[in-house]
């Protein structure tokens, strides 16, 4: 992978696709690296895009600062990387930790964006996130990186995925252990100590913004994405059905299709940033991809006001066989 | 970053041959040499004046490094091949030379820049020498040597907090970029040593 130098740091990146085409840039989650976007590059390059992925500071083969831990450095690094590569504007796609960096970039470098996609992320630390972050840091520092890895799998992926990949998980964990350094992850996590919430600055984001949230993401739940949706006028919230936090890894075909849909709408001028809420189709080959969200998207259940006309829900009889979860 | 293929090759070799006395000796000789160097530094640094609570961390780390060395010395099935000691010495020589500069007259007690360098070198060792990925999955989890490698690595992660906190908070006249560069430079020294160890472990006996 080629390298760009930014101050004392080196940044490894991968840029594929023909020069002159619109660039999609991917920002990684906390324990990820540029390699994880390879399948996305294989999908979008033949569709007329260039794809830029890179190891953020603290990840993969880029520098892993020990002392400096300012969150703002990440957005500045991206701006510098684009300067070095002589790329003026990009479609920025981000997940989780990368999502915060992307929001920061969109606030401070908005003129360099065609669009923003923020997946499984947050603009401020809700009390739940603050506590989760503290527990993750404690696990990393007092028990170790393997503990954090064990903790993140069930937080990121569904039971179905874990069951289907159980044999591969030890090798995947080993690769993650080799590629990540505990101290570098700790440094990234500690950058939140001085993190100022971005919420008040979100209205500065004017570019088309797609916010994507897994239906069952309990790591960064709906309230985190709702906050972003409510503050960015030119946005839409898209809920990915049956998905957990790391749906870019678990459901790449669905994710690529939604990103493609969003980019197509921007290109052909049919994008409407109206802060509406949509549900992504389960089938990436379906003709209609964005389905209207009926009801309260903040709730997991739909309460109906009790009235004499409301029938009591039938209870299953004891003799009925119980359904096996699928 | 250490090339993942180096880990794979070392693990494949151990999977094929098991933790032979030769393999155990190679690992133990290199790891003990690095830990002894940090132990020597920690033993001196704990006498620095006005350390306050930091003194406890130095004392604790010196004790835990001694424990790691003792565990390895007593658990390892030693090879009778004396040439292994010579090769181990060649591999760790650059790192021991770096430690030598830290410990040389007048020593860390009277040379504040040497203290910073010692902490930085200790950080690089504890952070970058990671042997868990070379333990084959099929190894009995109660294999004493595999177990000791796991214990040492888990403890390294905990001990590392001392170096992380000190590197971040210790007063130094050096600018931030220079301090980061120093840490990275020490990591390169340790990475080179660890690269050689992995290559040695991958080689045919």
C-alpha cells in the first residue's frame, strides 16, 4: 500500500479506479482497516467510481501514536490525504468510530464533500455509550485485547452470523489481534476523554446525508441516529432490517445496494433530503429498495390504545408446539 | 507492523513440530533477554526522587517482569544446543545496545532523558512482542509453555499502562512530534528483533 506523510505520521492508503471519476472514501470502524473495504471497491469501481480506503491513525499499517490522541487529528489527516492525492471532493462513507470522524470532517471540511454516509455511529456520547466506552477501555487495559475482541463480536454481529462463522472466528480473531495494537486502540478510545459533542454543529452539514442504522443495533441504537437525522436538514435515515452494528461486514450486498441507491439519486438529481425515515429492502436485487417507515421508528413495538373495541390478543394454547427461532 | 505471514510461518512450524525444546529455548532466550533489560531499568528507576504514586508502578513492574522471567526459566524445556544461545544473543543485540545507552553512566537516576527513553523502550517491548498468534489452535490449552506465553502476554498488556500513562503525562522538554518519533523509533528496534525471532522460529530445526 502506498503511504502519505502527515506531520510525524505516515498514512497507508489504497486508491483504485480511473482518475477523473468521482471518489468514494471509506472510513473504518475502531478495530478495522482499509482491507475490509476491498469488496466495496470491487463493487463500485466497475460502476464508474474511484475508491479510496486507508488505515486511519492507530490502525493497520499507518502510524500508531502513543501520546497524541486528539480526535480532530483524524479529519485533518483525511483533508491532508486528499490534498496529497489531488482529490478535491469525495463521497464520504463511514461506520462507527469512522462515523464520528466523518461528521467532524463534514462540519469543518464540508466544501470537500459531494455527500456523506454515516453508518452505526453517533454525534455525542449518550449515557449508555459513555458507560459502554468505559467498560471497553477497562476490558482492554485490565484484561487485554483478546477480551475486547471477544466482547466486540457479539456486540457487532448477529447470533446467526456467529453461528455460521464459528469455525472461522478463531482465525479472524488472530488476524485482528495481529493487525491491531492494544495501545493504539486505547489511544483511539481515550481520544473521547476530551471529545466535545458534535450535535450542536450538525446543522452546518449541508451536503446530502444518508444515515444508516441496523434495526437491532444495541451498540449505537436508534437514538444516536435519530439525533443526527433531526439536526441535518438534507438527510434521510435508513434502517437496515435485521442488522446489528457491523452490517457492512455482515450484510455487504445489502449495504452496497443502499449506498449505490443513494449515490444514484445524487447523480441523477432525484435525491430529496427531507429528514424522512425509510427501511432498506432485505433483498438487494429488489426493484424498490427504500420502503416507507410506517409508525414510530424509535420504538420496537407498536402500542395500540386500549378501547372496548380492541380485542385481547390471543395467547398460544399450551398444546401448541413452540416455534423454533430462525 | 509485523508481517502477518511471519506469524503464520512460525505457527505452522510449531503446529508441525510441537513446542520442541529447541523452539521453547529460542523463545525463552529472546524473551528473557528483553525482560531482564526492562527489569534492570525498572529496578533503578524506582529509586528516582519524588516519584509519588509512580514509584508503586515501577516496583510492581519490576516484580512482575521478574515473575515472567522466573516462569519462563522454570517452565521451558531447555535444549542442549548451546548454539541457540549465541543466535539469540545476535538477535537481541540491537535492543540490548539501545538499553545499554539508557543504562550507561550516569544512569537513569541522574539522566532524565534516559528515563524517558527507558520508558519508551519498555513500551515498545511490552506492546510489540506478542507471541499468542504463534500458538497453534490445536495445542493443549494446559500445555505449560503455551500457558506461560498467554500469562506473560496478558500481563504485558496490564504492565504497559505504566508506560502509556508516563509517556503521555511525563514532563519533557521535547516537543510532542519528537516524542512520538522517539517512541516509533524504539518500536522499529523492537520490531526488527521480533521479526528475527519469528523468522528463526519458522526455520527448520
